[in-house]
C-alpha cells in the first residue's frame, strides 16, 4: 500500500490544526480582524477537505 498520499494529508492536517490552535490561544473570536477570520475560515474549510480525503483511506470506495 502506497502511503505517500496519506502521509501528505496527515502532514498538512497537522500543520493546519497547529495554526488554528495558535490563532485562538488566549483570544476570542471577537478579537480577530477580518483578515484573521478569513484565514481561520480558509484553514477550517481545508481541514474539512482533508478529513474527507482521509476517509477514502479508511473506507475505500
């Protein structure tokens, strides 16, 4: 089984989750600038996309 795709997804997912955590630690969403909120939402959407990709490895179609 080629795990290179899985490894790439896991690496990107970890990086995005770390960025999400760093962006909210010690802050409230009300403190976010418009730009920061947009970046947060972009990362959130990408995380959801990656989760969907991971499901393909767990439950192949």
